[in-house]
């Protein structure tokens, strides 16, 4: 999905910095736009008018209006003619509900993310592997006065990111090596990614239970990622939770942040790691 602009923030003294541009997959434009509109509401969690939605997502207002009206007709959005605001309906909330189990259905996974956001005041990210990428499937933005804006749906290379290394914790070394070769072939990063360095970073996760990225993707940004226990999703797809913020601050608070993540995982998820 295409990168979004940071949310306008009129709070005095608050400075928002756009995180490194999310990698953009090749997708069917109309399908991507519909899903990004739904994700927009998941991020802002309030009503919004067509102009704000078009501006945030970088779409022409005319085509945005057509998409919104279509979603209203299909029952996925509600429209208030008096305020000209759109808001998702319960039909959106019920999408995929049949896939929920355990911490997802009970709400404990989201409560854990919100608790980490409250206790750290930093950006909290839930990520899953999508091919050669780590994809941010849920993001709660930081509440600090100086922060990075991380768009939901962003993708990072799974072999070159904190969330990626945490997702590969249980992977065989041969699979990790194959992902490095595929990434170097398909993405051709410069310089090419070193397989030995990636394996060393994954081993750090296996040994310490987390990975601390020091400006690995975005200069000046720190990110601490911890693998989540299996059993959250039906197919036991690996998931990871990460807290991200300013590197200098994270260097000072590394131990505190790691302890906060581990405590939240134990209290809200509580599944045993195999």
C-alpha cells in the first residue's frame, strides 16, 4: 500500500517527523484505496470528511468521494449529511471476526498494545511477515512532543529490520539465508545485505529475546522488537511487538523498554513460548 502523509498535529510544541517511506508493493489501485480508507479510520478513530481523507491519503478528492459513496451504499460506511462526516459501520468491525481466537477475540492483544502506548508514550507496532517483508498490521502512534509518524501498513525488509529479526527468531538458518538471497535478487539494496550479519542479528534475538535497531532503517530512530508467543493466530503465524522512538532516548531507556514489553506480553497474552 502507498505511504501516507503524517497526520496534521496542531498541538503546540509537538513536532512530527515522517518515518522512512514504507516500501510500496505493486497492487490494484482501486482495491488498495478501499483498504487504505478503512485503515485510515482505524488510525484516527473518529469521523472524517472527504477532504481530510483525500488529503491524508494523497488521492484526488473526486475519486475519494466516489469510493466513500460506494462504501456507504455497501454498508461499510455511514454518512451524516448534516456534518458531512463518514464513519465505519459495525459491518467493518465484523469483517474477519471468524478468524479471531484467543487474545484477538478476547481483546487482550489490543489492550496490550494500548497499555504499552500508555506506559512508554512511544510508537507501538504489531508486525507480521509478508513474503520478504515485515508488515506493520497495527500501529499506535507516539504521544511524545518529538516523534516519528509510522504509517499503518508500512513494510520493512524482514532481513533488515528489528521487527523482521524478531519474526525470524524461530526460522531455520537455511530459510533466513534463502530470504537474504531473494531480497538481494528482488530488491537489490545497495549495498547488498550480508547473510552473515543477518544470521548474527537473528541469533541476538534467540539469545536475548529482543532486537534493538539503532537507526537501521530510519536515521535517528530506535526500535526494540520482541517476538510474541505462538497461538495468537489460527495458523500460528509469527507476530512481533515493537516499540519505536528517538534513538538517543531509546539508548538510555533500553532496559526499561524491554522490561515494559515483556511485562505487558506476560500479563495480557500469557502464552508459553515453545
